[in-house]
């Protein structure tokens, strides 16, 4: 599966506000659209609904013209020969997107078809997908290595190494064996260097290694400390027979466990911050919105099912409940059907971490939303 949604993607979408944004979601689940004609019918229905929403929307003349042009561009991007369906279970389309043009994102999971016209991109359906993180699985043997980048939705191969390991001929057996060991060591150093470069380039956040038990200690000691700190675990795989799906399936339990452990650690930090006088934690929707508006949130913790109406200042971005006028600058507040989505968008906009944990008592204790604060 492919996934074009990342924390950076959501951060860009969250920061984009240009008066009106059309968000479209197209379900490509093969069980619902098993053939090309069925997919085209779904595309036509979505475009029809999008045109209806645009024409019925409260837009000025220039905005309506811009949206009509955008829909023409979307129709072109979704033509049978152009629609990016390979490896995608759904599409999210934003018009305009952060680059002031149509943006099409391939998604790894189905999403019900729907269209939203709002003052900012509708990012709520994408939150869980950006929570996946970027993983690298390195399959290593004594002379080769393959690298897969992705997450539990998909783990395509992204590169490989093939180092010669044969030792020097004509030597005594002990010297020949030492020569082979030296070649293997050089290969492991090559793998370690490649992983360090990929980490510096931001190509992954967490690492899983696959290899024989006998080589694990030697390889780990050669890893740069920054890489070793990202190592989540080892898995058993035969490099010669491991395709992308085999790697994904083997890595999934490690990824799921790592995510659960991270969620638990975040919830513990939140509980400690909230429960300590003067601690770095806030609980409840009203208080959390205040901390976000003050831009002091390091990690936002949200129950994915939480919904609440609220308001946002179109001038400064301040969020609140039951507000008509912005207390900071007097601007009339924009009324929102779901201020929680706006809270998540504001967290991404200010480079805060967003965690959407599984149900837990700690989450219930803060009424579904809270934050670990910077100060």
C-alpha cells in the first residue's frame, strides 16, 4: 500500500487558509469498486456532489470561479488513464492545496466518499494515517542487504547492497577465514553507514533489523549511536525470499507494539503533567484549546472519537468554545462544527506531536483531550 500522508503533509495542510478549500475523498476499496467502470461511476458521483456543494456554497464570485476551475482540474486528474490508483485504497483531494493548486494524496486505507467545503482543508480523516510514522526494515546477511521503507500499511523495497565476501585465495585456512571475517565486517560497516545517511536525510524515524542471531551483536555494535537509538527490534526473515508483503507482515507486530508503548509513555507524561502542581500538562477541551492558542503545546493527546462545536478567530487563529468575538483582537469568531479538528490542525501547524491513542483510563480522566506543554 502507498501512503502520501505524513506529519509534514498535515502540517502544510493545516497552515493553509485561503477563504475556501474543497476537500474530496474517494474510496477505492476493491470490495466496493472492483472494476474500472465501477471506479469511474464513483468518480462521476463524487464530482457531481462537489459541483453541487460549490454552487450551493456561500462563495463570492471570484471564489466560485476559482472552485469551478479547480473542479475542471480535478476531473482531468481523475480521468481513467490518469487516476493514481496503484497501491492506493482511497484518494484525498484538496483544491486548492498548500501550493495553491490541486493536491492529490494516495491513502493506504478506505475512506467513505464525501465532499467538504470549508475555510481550511478537512484533515480529520487523515489523522490516523499520519500517525503511522516512517519505518526502515533492513534485511542483512553476510554479504548483502536490502532496505524497505514504509509502515504496517506497506513496506516497498527502496535499495540494496551487494558486497563481495570471499576472502583471499591461496592462504592457510585460518588466514582465509580471517579474510572472510574482514570482508563481512566491511559489509556490516557499509550497512551501518547507509543507515546513518538515510537517518540524517530524514528517510525514516524507527528501524527494524532482520538477520541471523549469530550476526546481530556484531552488526549492532557497528551502528552509529543515533541509529542504534532508533532500533525497535529484530525479526526473522530469509533475505532471498522476502518480498515487500512478507517484510510488511513480519514488521507489523514490532511496529504495533512500538506504537502502543509510545502511546503509553505519552499518556503517563500527560497524567504526571496534569497531576503535578505547576506541571507541564493540561486537561479538558477548553484548557487545551487555550494552551494551543498560546502555542505552548509539545504533544496533543486526543480521543479520535471526540467531537465538539467551537469557534476560531480568522485573524489570529485563536480557538475557543461559545465565543462570538476574539478576546485577543476583537475579530468576529468563525463558528466551527468540530473545533477538535481545528485543534489538531493548529497542533500540526505549530510542529507539535499529535497522538491519537487507543481507549485508556488516562484519556477518560482528561475528558478525551489534553496536552503535554512546553512551559
